[in-house]
């Protein structure tokens, strides 16, 4: 699994609100989802998600990354979020 796959996993976790839900969508076990998020965090040198046993939430660091992931997923589906100004994606 490469960098884009890890970003896709991160994007799904953020969109679904849980690693379990993201795992169901992607056909992966939550433990694998957790490992991929940890690997992405290590690669980026920052914590992206605050995890508890009941919920996850974004830390301050990934606001831009989360916006970029939403835009990337929309592009992947050929439906850009902001055609006139892709930079607005982070603010969406």
C-alpha cells in the first residue's frame, strides 16, 4: 500500500467518523486501518487523529490534509469540489 492508499484510508476514516466504518467500506480490518494511519502520521511527522476507545477527532495539524483528501476523492470520482478555485478545498 502506498502513500495515496494511506491518504485514501485517512480520508475514509475522517469521512466515516471511525476506523471500523472505514474498514467496512474498504474491506479492511480496523487494526490494519490503525496501522496505516500510524504509518501516515510517522511519514508526515505529526499526529493526525486523536483516538479514544469511543471516537476519533482531527488534531489541528490535518485540517489542510483533510481538505486535500476530500478534493482528491472528488477528483478521483471526476467531480471536483471547487472548479474555479481548488485552493478553497481546505476551507470547505
